[in-house]
C-alpha cells in the first residue's frame, strides 16, 4: 500500500477492545465518533455489523457537496480486533451533478485495536485511498485530515466514558 495515499492516527483510550469494537461495529453510533463532522446518521438502523459483506447506508453532508448518502461495506472484520469498511456513493451516480463522471470509490476506513496492559486499547485508525482507480478522482483526496482522525479516536474515548 502506498503511503502517499493513506493517513494513520493512533491513540490509547481507557476502555477495553471489546467496548471499542462494539461502538465501531454499530453504525447508529458513528455520529458520536465522527471527528470530521460529515456524518448525519444512519439511513435505516439495522443493528451492528457482524461480518465481511455486511453494509450500512449513512446520511452525509460536506461543504461544497451538500447532503448525500454513502453505502459502506465491511471489507475486514475480526471481532474485538479490527474492522474496515469501504464507502461508496449511494445510489451510484447520485452525486453526478456535483462531481460529474468521477468515480471516487476505492477508499477505506479501518480500525485496529490492541489491548494495553492496563485494560485500555491502543487504536490505529487508517484512511486509505490507494484503491481509487479513477486518476481524475484522486484530486478529491484526502477527504479527512489526520487531525480529524485523531479527533475520532478522542471521541471514541469520550463516548465510552
């Protein structure tokens, strides 16, 4: 994976991996951890995701784009250890009036959880857009900053207090 197409942030929080993972696996709680301020809520709550292939649709909003939806599919899942999802515009083509023919798919948000000796969790959050194949869409990336990613880790700790 090319480091020029990924960002990582890490931090430790005072909650065990099982609690952190439960929060990450429940899309209805993702607005609580959104350090970028884009998430507006899950489209139709369906409960926690439980395996690779599960998906959820999130209502979103960004300056310059407005309201839109993203469907995220789970691409990596190991309970209490790691979870990754790949978002894509939903329904496909619904932002064509804003981004034209660009295909911005191919990015992922991943979370790796490592237990600490004191019962907490070391979190590594990875935003990876190395899978974006539309060269013209690369100008759209990154959509979040490393600081916003660190903010998400802080917000996880706050949500689990």
